[in-house]
C-alpha cells in the first residue's frame, strides 16, 4: 500500500476521532480543522518509511501539538475571541458513551443551528467529507454549502454552544437532528457520491457505531430504534451489492443467500419495538426494508405493501425523494407505463434537478417500454449527473445495450 493510500485510509477511519480530540483542546472548530489537516499533510512525508502502529494516536498527537503551538503564539488575541464552552458539567452517563465523537456530533446538531446547517456541519467535521461531497449529498451547489458551513461554525462560537453530550433530560429533544444526520451519513456511505468504490464503509460503519451508542443512551426512544433498524436492514445486503468483477448488482440480481441474516433478525426485532409506538419516519422506512428482507426472491416482493408504506411515509416525511421512490414501487407493481406517469410531475421539482436517480428511473421504465431513443437520452442524462464510477459503469452498460443494433 502506497503512502497516499495509507494516509487516505487513516483519513477515512480516524478523521472524526482526531478532530474531536483536537476540538477539546482548541475550543475552536476552524483552528482544530486546520491543525488536523496539517497533521494529515505531515503524515504524507513522515510515513514514507512506514505508518505508525497506531495512526490515529500519531495524528492526534501531531494535531494537538500544532494546535498548542498556534495557541501559544495567539494567546493574547484569542483571549478576546468567543470559544466553545467545555467546562459545563457532563451528563451522569456511562463514560464509555461520553466520548469525543458524541461530543462533536451533539455540538454540530445543537438546536441553535438550522437543520440544514446541522447536517452539513456533521458531514464536514465528523465524517471529513469535502464541501463538494456534502453539497452533492444535500442536493445544493458547492458555494451554497460552503457558506452554510461557515455560518454554522461562526454561530457555534458566538452562541457559546457547549462541547459536550447533552444531559439526560436534554437528550430527547436533541435526538431527531442526530438521527437525520446519521441517516444521511449512512446513505452517503452506502452509495458514495464519487470515487471508484460503490460503498464508503468508513461512513457506513461510523453511522452504525454512533447509532448503537445512541441506542444505549436512549433505549426506549422510538426514533433511535427505528433508525438503527433501518440501517441494519439495509446494511444486511452489503456483501451482495457488487459482483466479483466489480459490477453493481441491483436488488433483482442479488444473491439473497449472501444477505446477513443476523443483521436482518436484529433489525426486525428493533422494528417491532419501534412500531409498538406511533410510527416515525425511520420505522416506516425500516418496514419497507423489512419487506425486501423477507421476500425470498425479487419476483416474490410484495410491491402492494411497499407502495402502501410509501403512502404512509409521505404523510410523515413529504419529500420529493420519497415521491420518487413511491413512483418506482408503483411502476414495479402496476407496470412501467404507470411508473413513468408517476415520475412525470417530479421533472418539475427543483430539488431533483441534479438528482441522477430520477433520470435513471425514467431510463429504466422507458427501456422496459422499448422506447429506446428516449431511454438512451435518459441514461445519458443520468450519467451526466453521476460521479460514482461503479454506478457509471452500470449506466454505461445499459446505454451500450440500447445503442447496439
């Protein structure tokens, strides 16, 4: 493994821990981020003869030393600047849960910030995504996202938002934002916005890890139970999503014997618990995933039940993406013409203008209707909106098949 690959792996696996530990020292998000970036840059040179045994510890030490040096130089100036508050009492909870990553996540998801800012800041700081990647995940332009992240950082400092896990009485009101963030982190990792790999396992595993920590913190919370159920049921398909030759495999093509039955059983149990209370968005999405998990084959999938669940989901979360997924389910239940008609109104939805999955869904229905020229144009549009190389290869293969005489 080259030095660049080793550092890239450390970035995926250690970014959040290194940044969170450095924030505790600096009480300044921008300064901490700068120092951590410097540490990774130094690793490119220092690891040329081999990476340390504990890369995360090495990076944390370098980042914190860099921060201490800068703090000493700027001591007089920084006494006049607003900093994160760290001296408030921590919650009376198991110390193994009150770790730096949870501190960082709850700080990023503080209610003083807008929901969009919470999600963006967590993806940038906790997950280490570039601003461009965060923008793509959230369907906005890169300059818009850069401004959003900058404003959020400034507000955290100016509002003296504490850098800690909330106290037990504060947790219920704070958990919805964290659930949304973790879901977006998971989905961003489940199908990476760009790059040569379909999945970013660091993001998927990171979201699952924090979701499990939240479950321990809030064992009776229906949102947390539903979210963890959803993540487990979707992640259960992990090993079946890519063929041995690197091809993307859709649900219809996957070998279901390779799905992780242990995760499915755990997810189904959590779903049952979540559904004993008023349903949340996460529980309904988990129920949809459970229908797929229970179907012995693609042909045996109960599309009527899935369509009905999307109807329920629309009442809880009236999102254009949910309407898109419902349209696809409708097309699989009632035929491609019905699915295409359901997709038509979404073409005027501004937030889906750069969403490649809308074009890909239209292309598939048009292909099934043997409207080859229209399908080819839709596949070309989907390719223009897709940066993940595995997805691009899949779309290209479908397009090539259409263009063959």
